[in-house]
C-alpha cells in the first residue's frame, strides 16, 4: 500500500481535532483529518446539552456544536476522511500513520484521539451491553420513558446525564461509591433537588442481573462501608465511571503518564519531534470543550512552525 503524503495528519475529529483542522487549513497546510467513526464530534457529540461554551448564550446540543465546527473546518478546505490509525511509525524524518485500509506519510501529526468510556468489568455487563447497559444517555434515554434507570458514577458526566434522563425515566438512581459527588456544585444542586433522582451512596455494582426472556432486570449492589448487599430493579444502566485513553497508536513513540495520556509541553509538543497532542488524550487537569479547542489551535500553530521551520519550531 503506497501511503498518501500530506504536510500534516490530524487524528481525531472531536473539538480539539476540528479546531486544529480549522487553523491548519487557514494556514494553507496540506492537511487531512482522520476520524475512525463515520461521524465527527467525539464524545461531545453524544452530550445532550452544552451550556458553558463561550459564544452561545443559549444551550445547544453537543451534536449541534460539533456540526458547526465541522462545517467551519470544511469551509476553509480541510479534508475530513473516515479512517482508523492503528500505529504511528517514524520514517526518514517523517511519520507513517498506518491504518487497516489506508496509510499516510506526514511531516507532522496531531493526535487528538480523546478517550473512551470505561466499563465496570462485572458479571452481566458483557451479556447486556447494548441491551440495557450503555454509556450514552442521549442515544438511549428515550427508550426508558416512565421506567427506572440507574446511572453509575459521581462526576460531571454522570450527574449531568442523570438530570437529562429525568426527561424520560420514572426514577433515576445515581449509584456512587463515595459519600459525596465529584460533579460541579451547580450540577450537584440540580440533581439533588430533583424529585426524580435518588442517590445511592457508598455503593458499587457487583453484578448486572437479567435473563434471556426478560432482558436486563436490575443490579446487585454492595455497600463499601457495611458490606451489605442488595438488589435494585432497573430497566437500564448508564455507565460514567471514567475513561481510557485512546493512545495505543503512539504508546511506543511518545511519553505517556500513568493514565496512558500523552505528555506535552505548553505548545502541545510531545517528546517526539513533529508529534503534537490536544484534547482529552493529552495529560492535563481539566477536560472541557473550551480547553480542547484552545489546545487544538495551539497544536496547529506549533505543527505549522515545525513544518515550515518557523522561529518557534522547537521540537
């Protein structure tokens, strides 16, 4: 397979990747954005409401916001292609980005592959995945009108999606292993005040219950302080228990932190010259659309400096 040559390859079509694409296209780089899934947008595209992104006084869905970013990038001439990159390999001062069907040879690459939702790893999870167990309230919430559901987790995503699910479900249980939620205070206040939400504190899920005939019927729970076990009848389970970094493609190339996230400097440069990272796959404290957008812009500027040999090329 003869690789397609480009100045810059951006891997990942979330807010960081699309923003990098906008700046790269405006900088007249011969760039392409590769997204493994048919639709761009990353995890943000599955978020029902985004209300803290600057410039939008009224809330909008994540899918709407990401569609606007994609159309803006395409307006500047960015090429967006559905293709998965499995490995990035140094080759004669450039990088070969290998995929199952297509490969690219680039002077520089921006890795903006984000993260994936983590699973519980308990009995029943695999059997009922997609049949009651999910990580997307926006996708599957409408299936549970008037029914009891559970959200597992206590961070921003878990609590926000629990509030969203009250639009459909009869009751929403938030199952959290600690005695305090980790979400932003304003989101906590919304959830704790909602008449449809009940929080099950200090508790973990040990098994997902069901049968071939009835499907998913409930959860087996364990209180981490008392050891007491109980069963909770629910028709659906939404998991928000952390994420796994999508960085396998560069794990042998750049330095990663203990969570598998790419370590960069403030200019988004990884320790391999010509490799940059932006968004949730990057090692950092805060993961928001706004921070991802800023990192995408910085990565594109740094990549352009590297490719053109500008005064701040570094690397």
